[in-house]
C-alpha cells in the first residue's frame, strides 16, 4: 500500500476575496501561514518518503512549512499547477458573469468544452495534471507521499485515483490547508480521509 497525503495550500488574499486564482503566483497570507503551521504540527509524527508540490509560491511555501523537520526532499512539479484562468485571473465569479456571461454559464455547468480565453481548456488542464501519475507510478509500494497543490489538481487526481470519472470533479470539497488521504493498492484506491480541517479549529488538536 502507498499512502498519499493530499494537502491544499494555505489561504491567500485571493482566496479570501473569492477571486479566481490559477497561474497568478501569489504568496500565502498571514492566515495562510498560520494554517499550514497548524497542519505541520498535526503531521509532525508522520513519515514522508518524498514531498511533491506545485511550483507556485503558495504551494511551495505550504510544502516547506509542513515538511519542516522531515528529511524528505521537496520536488517541484509544474503539472500540479492550478488551471490557467487566462483573462479570468483575479476576477470574482460575479465579475465574470457580468463580463463573460456565456463563459460563466459554461463554468457553472462544468462544460467539458470549457476554455478560458488566454488560458487553458478544462480538457487540457486535466490531461496536464494527470501526467503527475507517471511520478506516482514510479514509486515502490509502502511509500508515504505528501502532495501539496491546489483545489483543481487535487480534485482531478482524486477522480482519477478513485476511478469515478472527471464529471465528479466538483463533488469534492477541498478547503485551504485541508488534509485528505488516499491509500493505493495495485487494483484499487481507498479514500481514507477527505477535506479534514480539524487542525484549524480552536482548542486541543484532534488525533487521527
């Protein structure tokens, strides 16, 4: 069994204001750093054989904080970047609805033909993200792998790992600094934990 720890990066100012944040390379907010520090404390006793991270700063910073004290190397992966929203970057959905009503409807319907002007298509994004599976397939059984990325790539990987098809992409909620765990076997994968943010709550941390 290979255990995958899937972590969405800590919150940014874009996330706090509900702006579309894809390839725009921003840092974590102060709150984002506090979030991943809490997750670091929660995962302090875990063992990681390798740490993979999106190459965008908000993910790299999250990976650096969480993996502090571990010996595992952080491997930067461009295939784990969030989708490139192109001209939609840094806009809210309401702003997109006013400026690009047809595109807003395609986003709402999660159309397979969705294509962001100046950015990526949904199909191209999924294809790019799934190239990350080549890295996972190169690992031996019984390894423990930390993956730090964004909501979009994480949902894409979850759908693929669990064999449910990308049409279920939006059925997974993944909050900032959340932890999900997937145990993979030669013939199947088991979702052991999804979108856990118990470490962000006030009071004593909760053990898994």
